[in-house]
């Protein structure tokens, strides 16, 4: 499985926890045997697939943030392109994106990486029906807002709770949605017992990845990708991402 990564994602572009020094390095240490592929920045046209020009202008005025945020969107786009060709991919990107709505953003997010990547495939006619599963601790209001009222894109934030609740909700959701053209995952790791959520074990991320993989193989010819959202305890973050990837690949 390909890991989409650019060295500039390690830049400390702000003072928030998602941009903290050492965060992505902690994940890379666990992925030394994985194939890394380097993305290009997204274009402003890509951003406009989801965001208003006013919102783009506001972020453009944050020089350090804007450059890295364009690259994060580009990473999600590359992961989606790999996935639609039939190979799973994981976007090891930052800033995260699921709190970025068309005209606003918060929660360490600026542009909605996963929403833009899905909408781009739709506009190009590469897919019609998409499923977005969010395993982050926090509800991805930006993603939900981006596709509100769109019957061809289903967003699901997996229920909060410990292992049994989490995995049961994910299983029931995947059994309910039927066929699609691709499944995308907002992969946050802040539910872990040693992170903000204090809910999940490392093994739960492996099982979640496996459930999504199995769904993709029966529902959309294996087309699946994930992009990094939250996860803030550097001591456990790398092994949680590794576990998810091992289930997902």
C-alpha cells in the first residue's frame, strides 16, 4: 500500500497540536518499510470544488498555513487517485481537514482534504457514489456540511464509545450502505486510551481497517483510501496508524 507523504508536512506551520513538532516523525518511524509517494500541491480550482472564494482568500493570507494546506489537499487528491485505480492508499498529511466547511473552518483545519478529493473524483466522472467514514474522536462537521443534501455521498462518524460500541457501530453502518464506487476514511487516532478520547485500544484500529477493507472488496472493487486527521499523543500515534494500515492494506 502506498503512503502519500511530503517532507513539508513536517513543517511547524502554527502552534496547534496538529502542527506540533515530531508528530509526523513519530508516525514515519513506524512506517519505515512502507512505500512513500510524494504529492504536488492542489490548485485553487481544486479548492473551489468545496470552498468559497472568500474562505480561500482568508486562508491565503496565512502564508505558512496556506502553503502546507495546499499540499495537504494535494496529498488527499493523490491518495484518491491511487485508490480509484484499485490500490489502497493512506495520506500521511497535515493540516487535517474534517472541520473545514465550504465557508469556514476551525479545529486545526483549513481546507477539507477528504471532501475535496471525493468531489474532484465525482466532477471528473471517475465515481458517482462515495462513502466517507470518520473514525476521529470529533464529528467532522465540515465534511457533513460539504455534502449536506447530496444523496450520492454518505458521511458517517462512527459512534463514540469503547471498543465494542465503536466496532459494532462501524460494522452495522457498513452493512447498511450497500454498493458504492469508493470508500474514504477520515482517519483520526485521538480516541485511543492514551490520547484525548481514552476509549480505544491499538488493536481496535487494526480491526477498523480490516472491516473497511472487507467492505471495499465486496462493495467497490477494493477502492479505498484514508487520510490523517487527529491523534496527538506522539508516544502511541505511530503504532496506532501502523495498526490501522495493517488492517486496511
